[in-house]
C-alpha cells in the first residue's frame, strides 16, 4: 500500500482453524481494500486497511502467515515487521498450547529489538465451547509480557480495539526510539571531535 501515511506491518499467525484469516478479512472490510496475493508458491497474503488512530491516519498491513512463524523471506519482503498478533481459539486448547512455540518462532532475528506482541484469544462468542479460560489467557500474556484481547471474528468483538492498541504500541515505540536517538545525537555533538595528547 503506497500512501503518504505511516505504514505498519503486523504479522498474524496461529494454529490452523483459529480464525485468523477471517479475523483479518473482517478487520480490513471483507477484503475490499488492497489485497496483495502472493504467488502460489507462497502460503500467505497481505490485507491492507487505512485506519485512524488518535486523529492520525495510518496504513495497517496484516500479513496472514502460515503457522510456521516468520519465514526468512518476510524479513526482506516486509521489512520491518512492526508487531506480531499471536492468535489462538478459546475453543481449542491445542491452539493455546501452541502459542509459546509460535512466540519463539516470531522473535526478532539476529539479536534485534523484540517485536511488539499481542495475544488474540479468538472465538470468544462461542462461550459454550470454551476450553481456555480468560484467566489462562491473562497468565500467558503476563508470561510473554504482552496484552491479550478476547476477540470474535464472527461478531467483531474487540477486533478493532486490538488493532488500534497495536498501532498505539508501535507509535509509542517509534517515538521513544526517536527521542533516544535525538538524545544520543546531542550527546555526540557535545563530545570532543579530536583529542590531542
């Protein structure tokens, strides 16, 4: 999506059947926005949406990836991945138990700064089939040092709120990095350019 606004890449991943593709499609407007299908050799695609957060527009690109985490080619094709949404279904304990392994697979490569991570506990509308409690989701989020949203791709419960929260976290990190960079430049400019012994 080529626009003059900030663009944020969010990788969404989870076990098969958790509803991640439906969640992404619903969030981006049933796929009526820019859809960038990949070649048949690839297992993922990108859905894009313009989003207003705190009176500032941005382009959100959801990279709907296979369960294998972040393939090496994502690092060049989608540099940088700003955040990762790890999705499990509250009706499928196995998908919940897979999250920690997926979290490990999506860690930043080569010692880079850790990616922003958010847990999405999907299918919360199906309470009668629930296998994973809210408390378990909260405990896992604490362990992974992230936030968790109970969502429903079917009813759109908390979907918009979750992606707004992700954008806010990305912006906060970028602003912090800019402040730290400016502080570092001021310190460097006060340092002596040449030292004569």
